């Protein structure tokens, strides 16, 4: 594979340092968002102060139920990947691609990993998918897999504005604290470059914030009082490596030959090959015209350099494994809410946010209000006694049982009767602020009664509840729209790698024998029988038997057989076609949840009852029965239709 001599390790570290510095403030806030969502909603200093005063800080996590609700809505309304044909002639290709993409997702439980991606992104604003093809089980057949990654592993060109970062000039992925064996499992030919010393990447060009949270490059620990504050995922005596995989766009001259007669364009491996091809095409032209020409175009190839800390040479430097089938980054981002415009350096962390960022302060205020109320209640539960000096007969009894219900306490009558001090009532202002705070959290998060499907009265139908939930999603629709963009990007990536994931034989097994028999069967040809002689008829000129489609005498239906060669040729074309996603099919989403499917089916049934001519095939396809039963019903309908057409002819 060709090597790039222009990119250097120093340049990689400079770009990574610049990208890390740009994102550094976001890392701090994102980790706080994650910890806050998981339940750590008090500062350590405040907890210590309250504990010293004998106060238990209350944590009323209002954010976690909101995130769980959104995760549940995403799961219940989960959509399938579907390839839509660009033209009617591409319908068979789109059906095959749809089944292959669904199988690839299913084999690695991709639908659940996408839900985890959504949940993580909703917390802090950013999460990532890393699709790859695993050949560890077989050198010939790859296994498609998806790895979910977090916000602290990816750093990109700060000038990028597109959602998919397609306009970025580079994208970095860093993996922290790998062992030597883990690095060599990824780059087995790089043993000489590793050395024996730990390979930690040191960003010396960044003035680190002493209050920043640990993200792995320069590890800093808080001054926690917990005993496990310095815990690490790697043994202290083990060598640890920070692996930096730097993907970048390398602009290279590509040469193409355009044949004006046929309109075809062919890419050449070099300038010389393009010129030679032009000469061959022009020499074949009977009129001696120059019907072919070569053009040069600058193309952005995706290259990758892998390094670890302390090495002068890269572990690898080559084209990205997914290029040229996939011309984008081999990582797919999910941003909950992202502002793509320009922000100043002090506020750039606000460009990417999740659900937690906007309501954390409200939840923090609620915790403090409720803690103050509880503290007030505890302090006023036993307010004590107001007594003259030496009024009690036994002071110890008063101290131990003075607030116990039903206790009998003696006092000295000649000194005076003690009076109980009544507690100050709870602050109604604190209670009112706490109630207002709960409403503020709902409004700020966009979670309202409609989204919770809370019936305002009476028994609503399932369809009415679904409509009300859809109305309630308006405030958080952008979150689900971005997830849809991420899923479509993933579907397009899988489409580009079908040739790496499947062999022809494996792809045919995935779509099933029934599908192949339905679409690649041809009639069985046999000799035509002469009705007079009962013998095979022959062509009078050639003497060869006349072949006609054979018919089953019992059913009267044509006898067919699968054309394996045609099927294999078709599947090979689908798997090897580099332009399949450009001209033939478009990957999108389709409804997959049973509740939504049932709702669509009931709507079609209502339309049919109202007299709208809904074809029976459409009703069968939208029903919830199995595919085999759908095929049987369609076949029965077709036989009945053909029988009805033949009956008038028999009467005549």
C-alpha cells in the first residue's frame, strides 16, 4: 500500500494538541453532566460541610427519569434500516440491500448499541459509533461489528461545521491505557516501534486547568477524600500506552478517462495509464476522431497514521481501511444539540450540549431547597423547654425523655411550672420555591404531560395517546432528528462495506431460499408433445426437438427451477458495485415497531371500509402475519383471480 511521505509525527501531535485544547473545556463540562445524571449532584466540599454539621444532603435526581423516558421513547419508536430504489429497475437491489443491512445490524445487536449511543449523547451532548469489520474469525468472511465510544476519545478539526464533520481536515481518536499486547493485536508489525517504556502522550503545549477533570492524556486527580480516588483501569506496574489514530484528508491527483461515444468514465491508476487508454480508444474510432480524453482531478483520500507516546516513527501510515469504498471518516458522531456557528474561545463548550446541561442548576437548587427543609424540620422537632433555674426534679429524665410521647416529668411547684417551646413553622417560601423548581425542570427539559401520555380525563385510546405523545415530542424533536441523521450515516457506511462483510454464498443464505426462488426462477423447458402422435414434436427444418415450458399436470402451473448462475451473478454485482449507493439505492429508515405497524394497518383497514380502493396486496404486506403466510395468501388470491378470468371462456 502506498505511503504518505508528507505527514509527520510532529504534525500529528500538533494537530491533536490544537484539537484537544479547543475541546478541553467541553470535556470538563461533559464529565460533570454525566456524573450529575448518574446521581453525583453535590460538590464534595458542600457534602463535607453538611456532614460536619450533622446534615444529610438529599439527592432528588429529576434528570435520570427524564433520560429514561427519552430512552424508552427511542426504543419503542425504533426504526429499521431500509434501502429505497432510485428507479423501478432497482427494486430488487434495494430489497437485497435492505436484508443484508438488517442482518449486519442484528448480528452484533446494533439496535441496542444505537440506543446506548442515544442515551449517552442525551446526557452530555456527544457520543460516537465506530463500525468495523472483524476478520479474526475468518480471513474470507468478515463479521460486521459496532463499537460505541464516548466523547473523551474523539477530537477533530475545530473549523468543521457539518454535522457529520465531512468538512473537517482531520479527525483523531485516542485510546487510553492499552497494554502492549492490545496495541500489537491492532498493529502486529509495529513491535519494534513500541519499545519497553510506557507510551503516554504528553500535550506539553497546553496549559492544563488544575480544576479540569481527568480525561486520560495528562491525568489529574481531584483532592478527594475517598480512598479510591487514584484508581486506574491499568495496574500501576504495567506498561500503558495511549494510542492515537489520526485520520486526515490527503489531496491526491486522480486521472479519469471519458469516452464521449459511450458516455462512460473510467478511473486510471496513473497518468500514464490514462494516456495509454485514450490512445487505444481513439485509434479504434472508424472516423479517426478523438472520442476519448483524460482529465485530472484533485481527490481527498482518507489516510491514517497511528502513533503511541514517545515514538518517533508511526505504528502505521496508510490509507484508511474503509477507503475508497467509503470516502468519509470511519467514525460516526451523534450530537444531541449542536450549534455549528462561531463561538468565542471562552464559550465554545456551549456548542454541543445534552439534556443535562440545561437543567442541572435547577436540580441542584431543588436538592438544596429540600435539604434545607429537612434540616429545618429536624431542628424544630424538639425545640425544648423554657424553665426557671432548678425547676426539674430530675434533669436527666427531662434530657433523655423530654420529647417522648406519654412521658411523666416532675417539676418543683414552688419554683414554677416549665413551659414547652413550640417549633417555628416550616417556611412556606421554601416549599413554594421547591414546587416551582419542579415545574421549571419540566419546562426546561421539554418533558411535559403530553410526552408522559398522562390522560387528562377519561379512557383514551392507544391511538389518541400516541398522537398526544407525538405532540409532546416537539420540544425534543431535534434530539431524535440528529439520531436519525446518525443512523442514516451508519446505514450508508454498511452499504459501502457489503463486499467486505459478505461473500456471494453468505449473502444468498441471508436473503433466504424462498426469496431467491421467487426472483431467480425460470421455467423448465421440455419437448413439446405432438397431440396426434403423442411423441415429441421436432422442427421440420432442423430436426431438433421443439422445447416449451413444462406444466405440472396436477396443478396446471408452470414448472420452474432456480437459475443459480444468474442469482450468483446478481449478488456479486450488488456486493462489488462501488456506485450502488450513488445511483441505485438510498439508505433510509422504515417503521419497525409493532405498535406503529399495527396503527398503520388499522388505518388502511379503515380506508378500505370507507370505499377507498386499497389493493389486497398492500393490506397483506402491512399485516402482522409471517412472511410465509403472506406469500400463501397472495398465491391463493392470484389463483382465485386467474380462475375467475377463465370461467367465462369455458361457458362460451
